[in-house]
C-alpha cells in the first residue's frame, strides 16, 4: 500500500491515507470535508508535531498544550469513526483468496 518507508510518516503518510480523490481512510462522502480534514491533519504534522517532536520547549503554555491535545483528540475521533476504502478491502480480499 505504502512502499517507501520515507512515505510512512508525517504529512506524506497523511496525504496517502487521507487523499481527497482516493482515500484509504474515508472520513466522509463529502469531498470538501475530506479535503479540510486532510489539510488539518497535514497542518498538525507540519506546524505542531515536527517542531515539538524534535525540540523540548519549556515555555509552552499549558493551556496551549491542552488545546492542541483537544484538536488532535477530535481528529482521532473522526478517524475512529471512519471506514476503510472499499478498494483497499477488495484488494485485500483478492490477495487472501489466492
């Protein structure tokens, strides 16, 4: 599904799994909602995850940290309620039946 290990993290992984046109993880039937969700997810990786993942910053306000956790929690709840693309499920079933 995702061949290169360089594509298995961060924004590249989000772009592959949450693609607007051919998503693996289908958040919604609504294309605009899928696009917005992908943008938010990529933004979280680019703006929050990368800097905070690589550097400790003791000046970060606790209220900001809790707010970010709340947004990520909301995104994870959407993913939890999503479905796997029929194309992916069909591919998997074909491989198992061989």
